[in-house]
């Protein structure tokens, strides 16, 4: 039997394992959502640039 | 629900869950039958209840979507199912760990509670292929709502059928005479409220992210002046596709072994 399984062959190990699985699941979800939010932030930056482009070109043509 | 900020509800979630798990480990007595491993109960059962209730909430939002045509209800239904499926993964994993420690097996195919939950979980797992197999956004939302209502009606029926079936080894805690001792019940109820708050927090978090994605798409289209009518926000973007890019492209947004059935009630360990 692998050492990891041997280590959790008691009640404490199983309880710890169950709560750890829950925590990991939560962390994976939060990490995926954080990646999505980063993408939104990047898109927002692109849009800010896009919004500023007409003003910049007006400034250049004004000179 | 809408008037309470996400930050407040997130803080409440952490506080209540911490209190619940604290009560489970330091206040609730050890179960006389199962011992320390019964502590998984305070995680596994609230997760299962919230997942099943989440599917019913999704069905209610789907009914509202079909009645009003408002895409916000479709988005709420989608997110409710998404979170409940994630909670369902948690239920199956924590249940398997508990089964291994308590019954000596990871899974028991003859136990109606386990198999019925797996059926419900797999049923909802088909929601995503069904949804994203349809390109037209309105049709996609309508069909997804019909699915959410049908599957949502199946959840209480399934629960009832399992209650009526003869249990093999899985506990029927709340149907047993006497139920949980007061200390265990208190810890369980706090954990249940905490888990419910976690579900609500994550649903609101995801809905907020989806609304932001949809708004970004509308702004991008307006800035690029493609003349397309603004999409109602929030809407559901396809999995793995940037909402902004998808929208700007004009595409669719998206036993214990041998234990007797009677040995199912939790009771205090004699000190």
C-alpha cells in the first residue's frame, strides 16, 4: 500500500482528508475565478486604451 | 439578498463556517457508534443539502426566466446549477472518504442514497453539453431553463424515493426517532447555515463576474461602433471563452461492512 494511504488509515486521517478535499475544492474554484477576474481586468485595460485612442488622435491632429 | 454587500456576506460566511466547524470539533460529542470519523457528517451533509437545494433554486429561477424572458434569471439558474455541481463533487468525495473509513469501501452500489445522488449529479453534469450544443442564445437559454425545471422536479422526487427505500448502510439520521443529540444538532445547524452562506456568497461572486464580463462586451461593441444592439447583462458566456472576445465577435454568450441498517442514528459516546 502506498505510504500516503498508510498514513491516513485512521479516523483522524480520514476526517482530515475530507476537510482537506473540501478546502482544495474551494481553492481550485477561487483560483479559476481569480483567473477570470484577471482576464476581465486585462480586457478593461484594453478598452480603456480603445476609449483613449480618439482623444489621442484628436490631440495629434490638433497640433 | 441584493441589499447586503458581497463583502458582508463573505465575512459572515467565514465566521459562521469557522464557528460551525469549531462547534463540530470542540463542542459536539464524539459519536458512540462511529467515533471521531463521524465529524465528516458536519461537512458532508450540509454540502449535500445545499447542493440539492441549489438545484431547486435553479429550477425556480428557470421558471421565472420562462415566464418573464429576463436573461438575469437564466444567469442565476446557470450559476446555481454550476455551484451545486461543484458542491456535488464535494459531497461525492467527502462521502467516499467517509465510506472508506466507516464501511471499508469507497463506494457501495447497493446503497440507494449513494446511487441516487450520483444519478442526480450525472443528470446535472449533462446540463453543460446540452446548453453549449445550442448556438442561438435565446434558444440556449430556453432549453436550459426547461432542463433546469425538469431536473429540479426530479430532485425532491428522488429524495422521497430514497427515503422510502430500504437503507443498506447509509444513515437516515433525521428520520430516526429521537434524531441527533442537542449538541450535535446545534453544531450541525451552524454548519448548515455556514454552508448555505458559502453557496450564496459564491453564487453572488460568480454572478458579479459574469455581469462585469457582459458589461465589458457591451462597452467594447459600443467603442468599436459595430452597430449591434447591446446585449442584456448579465448573460452566460461559454465555458473557457472570454466573454468580451466572444461578444465582440458577435457570437453566443455562454459500512461499515455488514453493519445493520438499524445502526444509523448518531448518539453521544458514553464518557
